[in-house]
């Protein structure tokens, strides 16, 4: 029987865990309807996991005790970073959830030049907590014990300043992934907003990235593009 999974950052340093997060308590008590003695697969987001059992189940606190050995999950042989534009929150959170489920080592956002005017002046830092929650929940679901890093950048140039091997997906590109002869062990995948990259952004990308490729003839929504790009790359690299 597959055990329910719980993310707890500090678990590998202690043999008992106290959970006091209201949302997590509600999920374990009222949604999953777990009881004392129920076992859980607990992971720390850095590759470690172990089996715990519930020894105390109260309204404001759940106590878990370690009953299994600590196991380590190796990261994938290629680190994949998804860099996507800031878009409306509902669509953005959907994209973040899905790329995490597919499997990625880093999720990053940038404020595009061609940003939707309704969110142009939004403070991006305010979405961090919700985004991180979505990422950890997606890892609880997909079986990954390694939680992706998450960053927010104010513009595209600062977002890929130190990325050595980058691929950007362009509406005007004619090449596909098969045209790339060699890949490195760390790849950044860059997608733009539905209105496309600005002239300034495209000039910057053409000057600094390794490749620009097409995702096909259909114009994808901004939240669909990173999901599709990641799926295509992982499939071609044999990582799915």
C-alpha cells in the first residue's frame, strides 16, 4: 500500500516530529482521515526520506515518530531549470504545479517586458509563500524527495545572468530539439508571455543563450508553454 507523503524540512535531524501547521493538520486528520498508528512517508526536500507513524493526533498538533531507516534519493543526472514569465496568479500557479510534478530542479519567474497590464505593478515577492507551498505539495504527490529551488527576478537579463546552457522557445524559431547536438548537465528552459518576447529581450536571448527552438506551429498559452517545453526536453533526454 502506498503511504501518504509529508514534507518536513528538518526531519533527518530528529526522530520525532511535531506538526502544528493548521492546513497540514486538517489535511491529515479530516481529508486523509489518518489515525494514531498510521504510517507516513516523510521527506526533507533534500533527497532524504523515512517512514514515520502517528503517535499523537490532536486538534492543534500531530506527533510523528520515526520507525524506518533514512533513505536517500539520487537527483536526476541533468539539472533542469524552468524560467517562465510572471502571468496571472491562477495560471501561474497551475504552471508551477505541473512543471514540479513532471520533475525539475529549479523554478524561476521573471517580469517580462510584454507583461499583462492588469498585473504590471504587482509585487512579485508576495507570491513566494504560495508558490513554495504549491511546489512542496506537488513533490508530496509525485514522489520526488528533492524540492526544487524557487526564485523571482525583476527582469530577464538578471534571471539568466549565470546560466551557461540555456534554451529559449521562440514563436519564430525553425529548429527543434533534435538540432541540438550536445547538452550539458545543467539546462535552463526559457518561455515567454503569450504576446512573445520584446525586441530587447529577443536580442538579449539571441546574444546570450545557447539555442532557440520551436515548440511547434501552434501558439501556446503562457502557462502551457513551460509544461510542454519541459515535457519535450525530458522525453528527448530519456528522463520521463
